[in-house]
């Protein structure tokens, strides 16, 4: 009977558990969120995100999907989560027009959302989605900290959808750096 329990546990672990990020060296992890997607004309992008609407008078109000990405499950307990354009976390990133970020609970349910980039206001149903950071196409390395968007406890995933509504759409590589927050004593020592 014991052998059967062990076999069931091994099989259940192999097929039933979603991938989670484990600890890494140096107290930080780097996770790819989006891969570089070359510039394409909006009219050639056939997939739409019809649950969203861009508040524009001059262009298509339903955004076109340029690219998507999703992280494995991870936790944000006491960490900062910043965006970069390379795995070494030395470059910034570029997006035309915007990244629609959704925070998904471990059950797959959307907990929160935000937009990053240069866009007219974005709404989902009757709710206007908050813009995270400044309205721009280019962002400096680490400029955007997602910590305020993320749950304080528990595991979650981030889903990113790059959207465009006029001209051309593209995105550079985008990585998350997850690292322990600096304490106020650490910040004082740096100054």
C-alpha cells in the first residue's frame, strides 16, 4: 500500500502542480514577461481584445493584440518588482502603444489590472483602467515598480498583453526583477 501512495504522490506532483518560482541566489529573480516583437502595422493584427475599449475619437476603439506573455506563479511578500528591457537589468524597454497587465490569482481569477504606455484612457466595461507610471513609449531601467499593483500575500501570475490601436504595434523584451525591498536603514546607508 505504501508503494501505491508514493507512486500517486509522484504522479500528482508531476501533472497537478503549476510551476512556481523558487528562491534564487542573491535574493533576486529575473523573469521574462514579454519577448521582443518586431513592428507590424495595426491593420495586419487580426486578434482583438474586444473586452477593452480605448477612449479615442480618431482611431479604432477596440485594441489589436501585438504580443502576450505570462509569468509562472510567484509571491511578492516584501519585494519590489521592477521592469527592465534585458535579463541583466541594465536597459529600459519600449512599447507601442501599451501593455495591459493583469494580476491573476493562483486560481486564474483576475485580481487587478493596469496599463503601461502611451494611450488614450482604457476601459473594461464601466471601469477605467489605471495607468501605471507616466504616459510614454520608452521607459528607463527599473523606472516602473509593480509592487503597488500586486497582492501583499499569496501566489499569483502576471499576464501582459501588448495592445495597439493605430499605426504600428511593437514591444521590446520586458523582464521583471523581483528583489527584497530595501529597508529604511539600507536606504540611509546609501546616501
